[in-house]
C-alpha cells in the first residue's frame, strides 16, 4: 500500500474525523497497530490503512486497585514492564506472535492482543484476555466516539461490550483507550514433568492434575521432537504441570502432586529460567515459528485431546503438534496443501466438539478458504447484525473474519 493511503491519526478526534469521512464515501479501512498479527485472518479488502500506533502510552495505573488504562498502541512489553515493577502481571499471559509471522519479538500492542482475544498457558486458570478487559473508548464505523465498561473490576452497567469487541479482530470498532485488570505476580513457580508418556496417558495425567485441589496454572503435553528443544530433560514426550503462588504453598502442592501422579510415571521438575523459557516458548508457538507449512490452532474438549491427536496424525502423516490448556488447545503444523489442509483438519475434528482456526498460511489459501470455523446459520446472522450495528458501511477490516462480513 502506498504512503498516500497510510493514515496516522494523532488522537481520537482525528480518528473520528477520518472514519466519518470514510463512512461517507464507503472507503474501506484496515486497522493496524504494529501489524505483528496481520497474517492472522483473511486478507483485508481495504482502500486505506489506519495506523493506530500513535495512540500509545499508559494513561492511568492503580496497583492498589489492580487496574490499568492505556491507549491501544502501547506495546505489551511496556505494559508488562510497568506492572512488573509493582510485582503484578497480565494474568492471561498474552502471547507474542511477532516471530510467528516473520517479525521481531516484543512489538505487539495491547489493543491488538485484546482485539484478537489472545491468551497464553494460564488461560485455564485465569481466563481469556476478554475476562480481564474492563472498559474501552472507541470510534465506531460511523465516526462516532463512545465508551463502554468502566475502570473498576466489578462493573455491571448495561451490556458487556468488552466481550463483544475482544475477538472481533478490528472488524467492529477502532479502539482508542482500554482498561484492563491486572493481578499480583506469583512469588514462586514450579513445573512438574512426567516424561515418556503416550498421548492418552499424558491426557490422563493432565486431567488428574486439573481435577485435583492443587490449583494448576498451566498444563501441556509436548511430543519428543518438541520437548528436545524446550527442556534439559532429554528427547522424550513431556507432560508438564505448572503451579504458582507463595513459596510454602507451591512446595506443599508440588509434594502432593508428586504423590498423586507418581503412579503414572517418574515425576521430575524444572524451575527458574529453564521453566520460564519453556512456558514462553509454548505460549508464543516458538517450536513452529521457523516453519513454512500451514499452522492451525485447534480447540477441543480436553477429554478428547488424545483422540483428536490420533485422528489428525492418521489424516495427515507427518503433521507435528503439541497440546496446551490441559489438552484442550492443539497447535498443529500440517503438510502443505492447496487448501492449507483445511479439509483434513476439520474432517479429523468432526464429531469431537472442537473448532479450528488457520493461524498462518499463504495469502491465497487464506483468501479462498475459511480461516475461522464456519458458523452455524443463527450465529452467522448474529455476527452480521453486530457488524451492521457497529459498522453499517462495513469499512473496518472488511472480510478479515468471514467473506462478506
């Protein structure tokens, strides 16, 4: 896109004016921050690009209230440094997908993360990004500035529009300010590992840990070829379970889990920087960052994680994958195919109650096939009504999620 079609509003007022002008003429706009996740979704049909990276900076942070307000173009690295200085964290553990799309690490923004509703390994304990999204200011597709939600953790005024905007991939509004909940960072962390388990045995172990009273903060399973690059524990499949909290509690829960899981296999542990890097790598899908094949993000009920893996491998020999979220999230590298292996992937999940998102693929594959799970008619109709309500001329990120929406 040429420089003449790149727009950089300095503030909300400028953004509202340019959106109103675009709405009046029907000119389509692509909304970006640092463009670190531009490859996620269908190609956008736009006549101009709106760079929101100038809307940056922390506006207000109240550690005692566990609430932070910032402009959407603020880098996540800045947000995390700010809350980290107060021994707090973004509990939904947002991933950094920059390297996944050939970019640099640390460039992603807070607004982009919320718009895509991206969450890391702690999601199974802390919830998704949308569950920490308290309020926002934005400009809708008519060029009208408005606000929703609030700046307190307990806020029940009207509809929870934050949950509508999170996961809308910039197709409904242009965010200009966001408020999120933060939480205290854990004092201590330990990761327990059971090595060499087959997928069905590993899913059993993860399920036992999650069903226990020992407050698991992350649970993952990596096959041998992936474990080799992530831990010093050797070339063997790894069922990993993370516990966090105050040091005496972590120690006590680790001992209890060793007793609980010891009958399933030998329990070892990793701590400190080794464990931190392990979970960051899984969070950022680092094992698959240097591959060119299609990358899929699959969500299934954890109880069928092993069955889903068996079906996927049978349908696509040579596919590589690992599990997060207690077995319920599968990251899959599929063999290259004209449809980016969509037929094989969705066929393998049929009847299991899961859904699939094509996270990375060549532009042609993303343009001519469904990137997100095809919607049922009722849900599709609701999506179209939402789009019409917020953006009646369909000027924002046209076609990014579904063709014609």
